[in-house]
């Protein structure tokens, strides 16, 4: 039960943190500006982000092919990048804010707020959908309740973190505030860029094989990116603690100065609260994630031999509806893994034990579900053998004489994925 709770809490918490932390710092910046129109822009775009992400999540759930999740989130990333360039250019280089600069800044505020909400919002709203889909009609169970509680509690932690970041950032002086905002945006764009490049590679818009060796470490360790976000967020309380005491204003009496010092001490408490929250988040994302995502070892692949140019697997071996893994040894010694599962009736899913997005990390079966070992995405069994997303790379096959037959030439072409 605890594992199921943490499996929902941690991703909801991390998505909430990546959404609310940069927005909290941005809100602290615009509240210090004279033009209050930026606040209205901020509020309006958050509302639009909420509604649009909910609509897309609903469309994605109701009609799977109507909305491409990867394309939608990639568009949000492009909007984030453009908005980040505009905001940082203005905040770091512009000294005189003309009406044209004010309009550009509003575009940056609106674009960044909208882009972040569209990107992370879609992920957040699809989580409960996945929870209910995993129930397969059994919705009123203790397991389902535990998962939903984990999701809700994770969102609460994420949004509370954003609130604490806002309160602590609002106590910073302007230069320090711009510094932590800049570093935070760069960390956020780094995380989004990894996903964006994965999408381009999956759609073969770049040379997939050429980029694979470069991107492999980032893909394999992308779960560690959240710790970069935590580390950068840690700059907020540290910068607040290092901020010198306010000077005594000219003409102020001792009582007024003591009041000013008391206010500064009170503001530092937000930094202490944020520091405590970050420590808790780090524990959840490290020890909690390790416990939640303990995966069974992959079932050893059954070696297969080539006869007359084909690999043949008897159907009787896979009639149980469970995941079966086979290993073909290529001419150069590379082991090419193939998975097969009976989907129902006379339909079988045949694919590589690898996908376009996560590479050859493999899949395992848990509670009747096929799950990617790297990203924990649960496969829709009916779509195994079809391209797209984190689905296993399809393998061309045929059924003859009670056997699934796969050409050795096809497997030889796919061996590059397992090197």
C-alpha cells in the first residue's frame, strides 16, 4: 500500500514543484513592478492554462488519437523558450522600460505562465486518469483510494512549495531576485529540452542514431533532473539568509528601526519554512522514489534459433496472456530482445524490448500490466505492436502453422537499438 501511495505522490509532487516554483518567483517579481497590468496578465494566462490543459486532457482521454501528447507539450516548451528569452533579455539588459518594452514583458509573463501550465498541467490532469484506467472497472477499492490520496497529497506538497518560494522570494532585493529567477528558468528549460529532444528523436526529425549516444546519459538519468530543480530552488532561502540587514533610514528613530529589523527577521522565517520543505521533498524524491519504484528483475530472455531465415515461436508458449521475452543473437554478437504477449482472441502484440523514447531498458509485467522499466509508463496492452509514445518498437511478424514467425533480416536491422 505504501508503495502505491508513493508511486502517485512523488510524480504529482514533482510536477507541482516544476510548475509552481518558477511561477512563484515570477509573481514575486511582477508584484514589485509599478505597472500592475502584469498581474492581470499573469492571472488571465493561468486561467487559460488551467482550462486548456483540462480540455486537452479530456480530449486525450476520450479520443486517444485526437491529441498528440508529445506535440502538445513540445509546443508548450517552444512557448516557454521564447518567453524566457524575452523576460531574461528585459530583466538583465533593459534599463529604461518604454511602452514597447512593457508590452514585450507582458508577452513574456503571459507566455511563460501559459507554457508552464500547459506543459505540467497536462501531466498533472492525466495522472488520475491513469489511476482509474489501472483499476479496470474496480474503482471503489482500498488500492484505488490509496493511490488517489497519494496523488492529492503530492499536489498539495507541490503547490505549498510554490507558495513558500513566492513568500521567500518576495523578501529578496531586486538583484538577488532576478539572479534566482534566471537560474531557475535555465534549470527548467534544461529539463524541458531533454523531453523536446526525445520527441524529435522519436519522430526521426533528427538523426536518431547520431543523437542516441549523446542523449543516452540524459535519458537514462532524467529522473535526477528534479534534484537540479531542488538545488536551484535552494538558492532562494540561501540568498535570503545571506541578504544583509536593512540599513537604518535617515531620520528614523530607534523604535522605527527595530520594527524594520523585526520585519526582516519575520521574512527570513519564510526561508526557513522553504528550506524545511525542500529537505522533505528531497527525501521523498530520493528514498521515497527508491522504495516506490523498486522493480522486479527482467525475466531472462529465452534464446531462439534461426531456421530458413526466420525465428519461430510456438503460439502455445504465449497463450497464457503474460509477457514473454525472447533473445536473438545477431551476426555481430548483439543480443536483440523481442517481447510477445497475447492481447486477446487471435491477436498478439509483437515488439522489441525497447522503445523510441527510453531505448533498450525493457519492459516488465506487474499485476497483469506491461510497464516500461525506465519511465514507469503503463502500456495499453491493446496497443502493443503499434508505434508511438513509449510503446515497444513494433516488429513485423506473421502467424503460420501455429507459430509466430519473424524474419531474421528484420532483427538484424534492429540490432543497433541494443548496442
